[in-house]
C-alpha cells in the first residue's frame, strides 16, 4: 500500500445530506485517492446516515472508514477518528 499523506476526519450527527455532498465532492478531487483516507464517525445519527454510508462504501473507490457510535459529542467522535487514523 502507498504511503498516506493525510487523513480527513468527519464527525457527523444527523447531517446525512451534507455528508453525502461532501463525500461526493471528495470523489471528484483531482488528487490520487490512494494518498489519503477518510474516517467518518457517526455520533448516533437517526436520519439514515448509517444506511447511506453502507451503500456509499459499496460503490465508492475512496479509502473510507465508517464508525457508528452512541451520541457523545463532537469531540468524542474526533478522538475516535484520531485513534483510527493511519
């Protein structure tokens, strides 16, 4: 595997539409997608985020990790992303 240059961490809570737009835009980047990873930490969303992410991961070429957790706030979600970052 190639060396990763950076990690994009996305904590989210009930913002499925914004998350979808952001991930779709990341797919369109003119940048080698093997050079970065994306970690989405879902902080207990109830708006269909989990179903969206399950389907998005199946079709996306992005280096993407999805983590669902109980609601605990933005900073707990960020800490999880930091711990998962390669």
